[in-house]
């Protein structure tokens, strides 16, 4: 039964829906899984990926549906809500549907954006478990990542304190000669902790570590998370865990986790993360959760593993890419699909009147502050002026050969005239269009969206990549900048250009994927530039090398891998009922 989200908070809607949520044994029967393929973890469960994919290997894949968005306001435009609403709507149409979403980070959950569990009646349950650690995947990733840092810093201390003969005799280790000025990794924590962006470690005496500058990144930006997102199985994950570059030696050679002999222990921490966690929509469609968020500073995709088994278990499998189509969808298209070999059928472009008004010149949207009046009343001029951003993203999806469906995630303040204006623009740009009231009405409000997506899935897409895998790094960046962002060119800093040349000349990096690092708040590198900016060049300041994930990550302008906590964070409203132990205040 749908609840009124205007009168009932999300955590209360989740709590009501959880009363009838299937338990692990019930999920096994619903999904037709074997007993040993479901791994109970209290009222949740993980799915044994290796056993399921082995048993179902010859079953044809279902339809593959991706959900993305236009360039969002800082509040987000509801991709997860749309993904869940679509599953619920297809469930109402009696389709065998499921999905895979990303696990939220504790940073946004306790910050101004809140959790990423959807909202209203298009909600992922149990919401509290989802928002607060779930089945410990991110915790295990943090431990694996930080263990590599422990191994490196301890090694640097011991190499400083012992000569070669003592090092060999006392530890059995060879000298690695790590250059303290060329450390590639930092530590990770799953909060938005701007105070940890730049730190000094090893203060004290000779037994207190090696004194040097260091940093913390947010946990989903860890290369270990990237590896989980794209690993095909545990064997693949184990191999990649030995290939992470932690630093360079004084001769300029990479020092890896394999050199530090820590890859096996890192894999031991991550052994359980290989299996997706099974959750549920508020209307009880199955939905896996696997891998993490942040397509601006990470790959921002649910895992290849979850998509592989979802396409075997469901006739329609829904997955979500982080942020807008310029970054999340582009990485889904040219990185994830290239690595997985899976071909999607349709992409859903989540759109809101609110975001269109912002791109049309509306007042600044600031998290934690009341929404300006312009967003709460009809303004056709703002909407029409902002439509260029939506049309740009439709064109991006069409370049992949996929069928775009524009989903207007309807807010109760949207008017019929505004919606009609968006519908006409979307259809003129070559997209199907659907209005969806899933937040307010659940699956019943998403029937128009479900029908549009089912119809699009009946057409065979001419899916193809933006660039050939043989294309050189700088040429790839130029093509992405021009074709996806709308830039006139790329402005490489001297250091980044020199680094790009070295990487292009080194055959070890020939098959590395290109994973851009860029703000999610603009098509450009500058979050202040809304709509479809013109007459600009994309500045590249550095290239991060993720040798375990096999990613080269060009960084546009100045972007931090550690977000900051705002002045009115969500944690101020989260608490626990001391009589029942239930958490309240999450949103």
C-alpha cells in the first residue's frame, strides 16, 4: 500500500514496508535459487555469484536497462528513486524485473544530501541497513586499502632504520627504496572529512613511522572499490590486488601491493565483498546492492558481477550510473560495457523541472537552505531556457546507439504546462518521454515510465562505443571533451601533458580504460557554469594511475577525492530510539 510521503518520512515508509519484506529463504523460492546460492546475513542475504553464474551460464540474458540523469542540482534529481520506481512499475505490469544499485557512502548519508535509498514510495528497504554499512562491504574495502598503506609506511620505516644486511636478516625483505615524494595512495575513511585532505604522518621518534605528507580520500574513491566494480570473479579480484601501484621508487619504477606482499591479505579482507547483497523495493521487487557511488571521482557504477547475474535471473534488469550522462553514463558506456561485454537496450534519462529551471538561469540551489520561490511556481521561460541541458544529454545517449527514454521525475509543484513543454522538447530530440509519480504513488505512479521502457526494449539498439580501444589517451580525452562535454578543446598543464606522453609510450598502459575525474554539477569543469556552456576548453591538471583496476584517470581542473561536510549536515537529525533500538531521522 502506498503511503503519503508528504506526511510520512522515508524511514517510516521503509519501516512499514519491512513488515512484509521477504526473508532469505523466501527470496530463494521467489528467485528460483538453490539453497547454497543464498547466504543469509540476518534478515538480509548475499548471493553466491560464482555458483549462480555457473548454474545459469546457458540461460539467455534479459533486457539491460541503465538509468542516468541530466546535470543535477546539488540536491540530486532522483536517479535511484527513478530506478526503484521503474522496477515497481514493471512489477505492476507483471514483468520479472530486478536491479542492481550502488551502496551509499557514509559521507553523503551523514552530510547534506542524505542517504541514497530512493524516496517516498520508490524506496529501497530496509533503509536503515542500507544507509548504515549494510553487509560491511565498504568497511572491508577500507580495511583492505588501509592495510596497503600500513604495509607501505611500515616498509619505509624499516628500510630507513636498517641497512641492507640487517633488513634481509631480520625481515627477509629486499629494499624497495620508495620515494617519499612520489606516493600514489592515501588513506581512506567513509566520511566527508575535509580536515583530512592534507596531513602529516609519522610524527615522533624513529619507531613512530616515516614522517611525510599524506592524505585521506573518501572510501568509494579507493582503487579497491574500482576493482570490485569491474572484477569478473574472485580470481580476477585477487590478481588485481597485487597490481595496485602504491608509490614509485627513487629510480621511477612503480612499487605495487605485490612488491609489498600485501595483496593476499587485502583479498582476504575483501573475500565476502565479491557477492552482491540482496535487498528489495518497497513493493518487493528484488534489487541487488554492489559497489559504490561517486561517478565524479570514481567509476560510479554498480558491479559487473551484479549485472551478470541479474541479467540471468530477471527478464528486465535495471542498473544505475552515478550523476549525469556526461560522467556516469559515459563511464557505463565506454568503460563498464567494454569490460563486461554486455550490451544495454535502453537508457533512462532522469529529468526534473527543478534542474531545468536551474539551467535556465534560476536562483542558486543550496543544500540545507530553503528552495527559492522560483522553483515552487510555474515559470515556462526558465524551463524552456534550461531545456538545452536535457537535449544535450539525449544526444549523448543517442551517440551510443541506445534508445533514450526521458523520465520526468515529477514533483508536486510541477505544472501541466511545464510538463508539456518538456515532453515536446524530449520527443523532438528523438527520445521517448514519460511522466512518473513513483515518489508519490510507487509502482502505480510509474506505469507510463514502465510502458515506455518496455516499448524501447523491444527495439534492438545499434550499440557501439565512442572510441576504439586502440585510441591514445590524449585523443580519447579530446573526444570525450568535445563529443560528451561540448568543449572546444583540452588545455593540458605541462606536467599532465608530460605524464600523458610517458603513459602513451609505455606499452604497460595500452589497455587501460579512461575514467574521467570531473565535477558533476556542470557539463564543463566549472560547477558554476550551468546549461550548455560554450567557448571553453577542458583543463587537465593530472592523471591518476590505477594499475590494479587498469584505469587512467585524467583530472579536470581542481577536484578533491575527499568531499567536505556542510554546515547543516544530516547527522544532526539522526538518532536511536533507546527502547526499541530503531534508527530514526535518516532521509
